[in-house]
C-alpha cells in the first residue's frame, strides 16, 4: 500500500513542480480589450493595442509607425515564436516591427521573446497574433528538452519577413535553424548540419555573440528546400543522444513536424 | 486516511520547492563586522565596509569616492530595492554611488540588484542600509507573481537621488513605474498608464533595450502626484487579469501600498 | 507509520526537484563520434570535432584556426571549467581558443560556460577535454551554495593560458578568484581578500561590468603563492556566515581543495 501512496504523491508533486513549458489550465478569459489569447506552450500570450499612445510609440524603437499593434510574448522560446510570426506575416496584412529576445526560459538555458506586429487596422494586428499563437502548436514540435538542456530545430520551405528580421534569412528561400543547449552541443549540431548537405551557413550565435547571453549555439542555414531539411534532420539525429548523455531522454514539447 | 497523508506531504513538499521570494527562517546572525541585516523578501542582504580598500574602490566604478560603503544586494527585485534606497538617501547622510541590475530573480523573468551607498562615516552608511532593508517590506507590496510571470508597480510622491540615478526621475516630483513580465504584458501596462491620466512617460525599457535582458517591459512616469498614482492604479487593474490568463491569480509578495 | 512515509516521499521528491549541480545517473554512452564524456558537476559535457567545417570555423571567432576542436560546455559554472581548462592546456598539446560565459546556472545566480580548445591532432583535442572533465571534480570543491546564492573560490600556484585569457592572469604566477552571489556578498569577499595579505587585485567584475549580467561580484588576485592562498581562505571565512544569513548553511558541491 505505501508504495502506491508514494507513487501517487510523487505524481501529484511532479505535476506541480517539474519544469514546464506552460502553466496548464488557463484561468477565465480576462475582460480586457487588449487580450487576444494564450498558448500554454512557452507561457505565450497574444495582445493587441488598437490605437497606441503616440509618446509610447515613439519610445518603442519600432521599424515603422502603425497605430495598431499586435504583441506576442513568451517566457520560453524565441525560435517557435519567430517561425510562428513568419507564418502570421505571410497570412495577414500585418508587418513585424520588432523582435526582442530576453534571457529567460523560466530558469532554462534559452530565450524568451517579445514580437511586435503593426497594422493599419486593429483587426489585421489581431489576426496576426491569432495566427502566430495557433502556429506555436507546430513550431514547438521540434524542441526537445530534459533537465540538462534543450535542442531546437526549425524549418520552413519559404522564409518571410520575420525570419529575415531575426536571422537575416533570404526571402523566399528554404531556411532552418539548429539550437543546442548547453552551447557545446550546439557547436556539434552546427558542424553536423553544414556537412550533411549543400547549404549555406548564414548565422552562428553563441553565448557571447548574437544571443542574449543564453547558453546556446544557434546556427542558421539557407538553401534548397530538400537540402536544408536533410541538414536539420542530420543534426537532430546527432543531438538527441548527446543531450541524453547529460540526463533523461529529451522529449518533444509538442508534436515533431520536421 | 491516505488523502490526508497526500495533502500533508504535498504541503511539506510545496513549502520546500515552490518559487519563493525569500528563504524563510534566517540562520543565526553572522559574527562578521560587515553584516547589517537581511530581509527575506528578495533574499536581500545589507552589508557595510567601514574603510574600503583603495585598490578595490578604484575598480568599483563608483560615482564618488567614500571610505565607508553601504551595500544592499538581492537575488529578486531591483525596483523594490531602488525605491527603498530612495527613502534611505532621503533619511540619512548617505549617497547612492552605483546601482546595478543583474539578470536574476532565481529563475524568474526579472532583475536582481546591487546598490552601493557611500558616506563619510560608517554609521551613516549603515543607517542607509538599515532604512532600505526596512522599506522593502513596503516596496515589495505591489509585486504580483505567478508561475508565468510578474507585475510590479511602484509610486512615490517625491523622487530623490536613487530614482534619478536609476530611471532619470526628476527630483522632487511624483514618480512611478509599471513592470510586466512576460514583456508583452508590460507593453499594455505602459499604454494603459499613459492614457489613464496626464503624466509624462519618461522611460521605456524592454528585453533588448534598457533592461539586463530581462523578459520585462518597464515604463517610468513622472507628473503630479494624483495623476501618477491614478495611472499606476489603472495599469494594475488591466495587468492582473492578463497575467492571470497565463496561470493562477497573481499574489502580492507583501502588502500592497499603492 | 505515516511520519515514516512522509519522510520517505519527501526524500524521493527532494531528490528529483531540489536544485542540482548535475543530473545524477547519466544515460548510456551515446554512439556519436564527437562524444568525449560528461561530468555530472555542472551538467558538463566534453565533445570533439576532428575536422571542423571551414565555414563554421570562420564564424566561430576563435583566436587561431585549428582543424581539430575540443569543446567543454556546462550549464552551471565557469570558474571550475576555466581552472580545469587551465590544467588541460598545461598537460596537453592543445590551446584554448575561446572562452564564453552564458548567463545560466539553471536558475541560479551565475554563469554557464563554453570553452573551445584547438589542436593540430584530434587526439590532443580529445585529451584536453578529458583532462578538463576530470579536473572538475576538484575545481567544484570550493563552490558553496544554498537556495539564496553561492560562493566560489579558486586557486592555482601557477596560472597558464586559460586563466590568462579569461581573467588576464599573469602567466606562471599564483592566481585566485573570489565569487559571491548575491553580488553584495562578493564585494565584501573582495575587500576581505585584498586586505588579508599582500597581493595584487587584478580584476573586479560586477553585474553590469565584466560578467554576463550575473548576480555576482568576481574578484581576481595575483601574487606569491602563499599570499594568494591566504587571501582566498580569509575571504571564504567571511563569506560562509554571510551567505548562511540568507538561508541554510552553504554546502560544497564536491570536496574543498583550498
């Protein structure tokens, strides 16, 4: 009997205290006009400001001025939100005006994020945020984490403006990233990917250069669609056992899509 | 019976492992002459150096040289410590010589802090630290946190030198800040506050600009006393349901004062 | 009986959820040629790339180009890894090419790290990583942590190239560091050490200057062997009760060596 009890209590406790990508059951929908929605993945929240204050707008360092802003923020994740934002700008009349990456992840090794969309019409800003929130279910699919770190893989057949702004991705070409934390693993992911097929390495970020001091190496690749995908998959195959060597088998935060 | 037991164990466990702003019961008072005191809020510690080594002083990048230093440090919180330091410089013969904000909060989304006071006389440095430690009980009052993030609101009817140094607050005028984490929520707080009354937005910090890469947007406001207070309260009313949408109802770390 | 059960469950749970410097039992050795080994201290992993891709090499900002790279990465700790790397360069034909410090520690107040070694021959790169991984058992010895922060002390009788690169240590002379988190404690450690014996204070880093925004003050000392050691020991004696004032008695992560 006592073993059962121990298991039961353990299950309850681990549910409450283990590292989570989101906070489980959301509360009631807030009665605030700015609220668009949330996604439990990454503690992501979507907001909209229909007519932003002009003094505030002037301080926000946005690329262009729009009166309506869509805002996507998250405690955990920048890659998933940026790839989701990329789909949002493809699908709507909104632009991406700024992308900032906090050193966050609720104690993990990576980034949180703040993405600001702009649109002439608040319905377009809202729509961009809605699309991005929904896309997160997919873009969290190839994040694999354990207590010692995480791996992230992203891929798109056609990069748009969010990926151009965040990573310098060439517009319209296939694009992907590999991320490893602790950063040592990310170095090997980068080397594996660039050797696996004929692609262009267009970015390399490490704790002291190009990240927000995260314990990650982020490599970015552009090229033909099949080649980029093959490179990302090769890196994933090498990365999983390396991260597993530091702890438990890493698990996907959602459903893998690559 | 077994349900009772589960609850009992859960209570014990959560007491030990849930995120805390402080570490509960302090140990015995250390027999170290530099020790002034602690405040469990934010794991805050107050220290004093009666006659600082001159080589060390030369490396500390302080605004002025004093032989006696008061030191206030914390794992969690920068706003509460800075507002508390502001009361300390009003109440004593000490000056604020430097304010630094670490990316910390024991895994949360915000800042820890290091405030250095200087005085000609060690008793003045000590007094400044004592006042600041005591003020923390108040200045943690309008911090509201859940597992997904936090909100912070601060207000003073009359800003002094610590707030001038940290935020560029005009001396002698009412001053307040709104802070939201994840940063997306902080954008809406800023917009709400600046629209709620006739005040001056004098600062806007975000993950990539003006913070230590925290997942926060911090807005700073100056103006007439009633107007600043009204703006801060309006932002708090909008922020609470937004943060609650990501998790549990946020709770005050102490007793609200605004 | 129920008390026993509570204790038993508590022990299980705390094992799983309490802050750890490593992840306990590693998984099976990964079948990846780049893998060298791990050390559970700091979630440290050692990797090697026999013949690094030239495009990647060009982006890695290394001091010199080598075709074989050794890589040491960790979630928790930079001091232990750098002092371990220093032993590795003394003992092998490898060079240290870069040292980066992430803002990490799995939610703690300090740094994670990424150290890259280079060698003409992959066996030399591998050997450097192996030596460094093994040295971590020693260099984690004078790290003392509780839930409120940590202290770190390191000492070597003869500094080599890794310590020169990371801290500007004069080659061949005795060298040591004191680290305190929250940073306030580190200020007192620095002052105590520099007053305790005739040594040179050659570095002082704080949250806003010289760290990766960690909540630490790191002081670096050079001088005669006995004097540096004596200074470090004096600082440790003052630091332990100060950190204990914020929580439980700090415990060594391994076996103290100073």
